[in-house]
């Protein structure tokens, strides 16, 4: 089934997406089935398709919410911060630790940007770009570093004695404007 083009969500679609996000956050990826979301809403799964043409569209709505939450976390964190790069990196790390299933949904696979809410990805990226002095390529490299560190930390791939705060500091130093 082809995924449809983005449109302004109805209040019911927003409610469904919120319930789906809660299912993802509390039950993990297995909670993000159309059947499971419908159960939580007290409806039958086919009713969801009146609001979302397929699961990819529902996931895009959840990812859009994730970008909004991440952007808010960045914006609050950098307000009055002396070291924006360190502050943004810390907010990113905390966001992923607080929302590991949402973080994985947002970053693990290709996303259909046509289905995202307008401007959410750009809003979340803006503080990262600003933290490295406006250089978009450097911002992408810093994000790749932060994502690598974050996913390895979430997967508990570092040895127990590893000083992850020190590793973050060393890594971020490579992205600071000289």
C-alpha cells in the first residue's frame, strides 16, 4: 500500500499518534502495532486507517512529535548557555536516555520526510548548526558523532569502566570552532 502525502492531522489523528507514542514508550517497538494501538484506544484496528493510511504514516506522526520534543529540549538547554555545543550534546544524550524507543524510531531507518510535520526536522537541527557556528557540514559530523556515542551507550556497548563523560568531552572538542 502506498503511503499518502502529508496533510494537517485531525484532532483524532493527533490523539491516535499520542496513544501510539505512549505505547512505543511503555511497551517498546512491539507496542507500536496498529492492533495494539487500536486496543489502547478501545477501537478496532481498521478504524485507524481512516486517520493514517498505513503504519509508516503513523510512525511519521510519532517521529514528528519526537523532533518537536527534541527541539524543545535543545531550546530550553541553550538558553543562556556559555558552551552551546556541550549543552546541545548533553540535551541530545538526555533525550535519548529518556526516550530510547522514540530515539531509535527517529534515527534507525530512513524516514519519509514528505510525511513529517513541516519544519520539525529543521527546528531540531537549528541549535546543532548554531552550536558549531553555522557550518552545516560540521553540524552533520557532530550529529553523527553524538548519534554514534548515544546508540552505543543505549546498547551498553562500552565496557563498564569506560568514562563516557570524558569520551563525550574529547569527541566534542573536535567540533569546536578554533
